[in-house]
C-alpha cells in the first residue's frame, strides 16, 4: 500500500486531483503517463532531492500508474481499468529505455492506492448526473453516501438524500461494520427538512436498541441534541449518559458533554471536564489535532471553543456579530439623559399582555418617583437614523419578544456590514434592543454560545448604561407608556430571563426589583415572578408589601401569594379574609392547589383565561411545591374553599 509522508499530504492530494482531471478529460494511458513524468517531479518536490533525471521519471511513473490503476473510469462503468503489466523483456513504461524486468519490474512491489481514496476526490469532480449514474452502477463506496446525500441536502433535495441513505439502515443493525455515523447525521437532517419526525425518532429508537455499540452511541448522541434543542435538559443528560456507556472513548460524546454543560451555564464544570478528556485522549494516543485543539480551548473558555468548532457551519452574520461584540466590549459607557414627562399625560400601562381581558381596573399605589423619558446622546441620533433605514426588522409588538419580521431579518446583510464599520452603535439602546430581538428570532437561537457570547454582553451593556443614567437614588422612573423607554425596559426583561436560565436566582430577583422600580405600572407582569421569588426565599414580609402595592390584582401569583405570606406570618385570620376576596376573582386556584393529582386543561398559546382552569393549572405548576411545603396550609385551604 502506498502511503505519502504526512508532511507532503497537501502535495500528494494536489497530484491526485490534477491527475484525476487529466484522466477525466479523456487522456489515454500513454498521454497521461507522459504528462505525469514531465509534471509530477516538480509537484512533489522531487527536483530538490538530488536524484538523477531517470530516477525522477521512474518515481513519477510509479505513482502515476498507481493513480491510474485505482481511478474509477466513467468509460468503464466507473470501475478501475488497470494497465497491463509489461512483459519482462518489453521496454519499461517509465521511459528509461531499459527492459521492464531490469527497471520498474525489479522493485519489490508496485505501489497501490485504494479506489475508495480516489473516490473521495472524484466525487467533487463529477456532475450530479454522473454521480447518479455511478450510484446506479453500485460503483460508489457506501462509506461515501453521506457526502453525496449532504451535497443533495445543500441543493435542497432532501427526498433524494433519504432515498439514498435509508437502505443503509434497512437490514440487521447489529452486523453493520461500516462507519455510518455521518450517514445517520445527514439522514436525520433530511428527515427534519421533510418534516418526517416520526421516521427520525423511530430510526433512532431502533438504533439505540439494536445497533452496534458505535451506532447506538451515535443514536444516543443525536437524541441528546434533540432533547437539548427542545429545552429538555434532563432528557439530554440521560441520552448523553447512554451514549457514553456505549462508547466511552468517543471524542464526539466528550464534545457533547461540554455542549450540555455550557447549555446549562456550568462553565466551571465544563472546563474541568475538558481537562479530564484532554488528558484521557492523550493517554489513549488519540492524535486528531482538531479534537485536541477543541479540548485545549475548552479548558480555558468552553464557550469560545464551541464557537470555533462550529464556525464553518454557522451563519457568517453570527460570526461577524461575535467579532463586533468583542470589539465594543471595551467602549466607555455613553451618557444618557432624562427628560421629565407630564404626569397627567402618562398613560397607565396594562398589567397584563395587551389584548387580554381586564375585568376590573387595578388600583396602583401613587408613584414615589416622577416619570421621565430616557434621552440618547445627540451624536447617536444621525447614526440611529441610518440604522433604522438599513435594519429590516421592526420593534416587537407590545411586550412580545419576537420581532414582526421574525428570522427574515437575517436574510439581509447590510445592517451587519454597517455594524462592523461602526462600533459606536453599541452606545445606542435602540440598536442593542434590535440586536437582542434579531438574536431571539435567529433560526439557531437555541445554540448556547449565542446566549452567552452574543446576547448576554449586549444585555449587560444595556443594564450598565441605564445604571449610570438612572441610579437607584434618583427620583425618576421610566414608564413603558413612553415609546422611547421601551427598548431598555425590554432589554432588562430579557436580561432577567437570561439570569433565570443561568440559575442566578438572587441576581434575577434584583433584576425584577429594578424593573418594577423603573416601570411601576409593570407592563411585563414581573410582580408575579418577584412574588414567587420572595415566597421561595421565605421573604414573607417583602411578599406582603408587594401584594399590598397591587390590590385587587388579577394575577394568581399576587392574589394567592398574599394569602400564603399571611398564613406563614401567623396571621391566619387576615389570610382567611383575603382568601375570601380573591376567591371571588380567581375561584379555580384552590381546587388545583389542594388536589394531589388533577388533569391538565387545554392551554391556549395565545394567552390565558383570567379566572379559568388554564390560569389555575399554570399557578399550580409554578408554586404548588411551595404551598405543599408549609405544614397544614393545603388542608386549611381545602376546608375553607370546599
């Protein structure tokens, strides 16, 4: 078998590629060998080896013959058409003038190349029709079917990809010896493209149960990533554990573990596990440079390691945005101002999502601070005007987080190009708001590094800008009713959601308190989440104070949170009076809290029915464990509401 030296791999691959193009162009064997003897010595660097000209040609002829003999020839049904070995007394084919037996025939053995290796280069040189002709003749090695199917996926032909790959998994799975991991990945992607999710799940279940250990590991890896995409972290970790059991030394499984830890924002543990895997792979003698480099990077920064490992598959706009975020990270904070608003003109915000029925008006307490509008520095206004003309997305409707154009905003690139040339756009809360919305709507928004490496820096910068413009000691608030204030309030709410995902509960609670201070009308309904944080932390006095700020509230968290806080403070009589009042507004909650098991009602993704079963179910899901932890309260609640 012929093996080029690893340092000459690039030259060797170039020789194969140029040879293939010459052969496919229709050169005869004689013409091709003559071309090879003239060109290959220089291509291989043999002219620097201080050999005689005859030796150059002899080595070039041997390699060219090996390439010709291994090449699948279209004119011969994509099968090799090897040269006939000359007779011992015939002139040697290298052109030396000597007898074949005394020249190249005197070598221990003619070098040989694998036809499968040649096919790896040949696929890129054939047209789609030629590839299909070769497949019809069963000439293409099945190990390369995944590459062909991936090429068809790129051409938006998922059905053709499925037709090619499905037969690979049709027989007994426990006897397959070929490396079918790439084929499995492409087949699952093709199923996704076609919407054949049942087929995909059925295949994965079958592979997990019946496949070889390698196939089982690959299938469990895929199931883990599916669970991760769906936000099912427990399912993702269970599938990862199964994949690790099937193939404990697979670098792909190790990379999956780092991905799962990063998705759960456990970066410290991810770094520790990266060190473990790096040492293990070195001990096992695994010398794949890409694998080792990934784990070396992950030991320091797992987020960046994941980004680098997927960079060639990512949306280039995301990579550009990542570079921009790195540039603007060190910019000084801009100075925003405050413009007093006419209190009489301040329109109270609706405490529930716009469009939801509001049976009775909430009587908010008088604000202790005065309303103001956040004002951007004057130098930003012309730049924001250019941005508004370039950026194709609009602001989200009301308190929603998705933009009105959704992921279509990523179909255009002019706004990304503008950002790259203007780092000062990071000073604009309007722009930061648009970028956060665009990232929320990106088709790959579930990738962990988008949250940590792109979104979080933008949200943190927005919070820092506001903290400098409006510290807690200032007697102002910025109501949602003024459109100029909405970008930063939306950014702060997104930041709260990120903190919850990070399980940074104390910081998340402070973020809610900040939002409620800045926008006392509480359009985002953060008071409900804040109430639940207080109750989970045993801060009953704070919970009671919060409830008293919003009398007659229609949010179950506030209404029943007050009852729970009073009960835990030993004020059962007052708790009973408040319970009687809230029962008239939200009568379904006690039944859902007191029953050990209860059927889930139908939920409407467009919103909830105030006082309905869906609202009661959602409150049960959020807080029943807290109620159940308080001795005697569920029995008390059941007795009073029976």
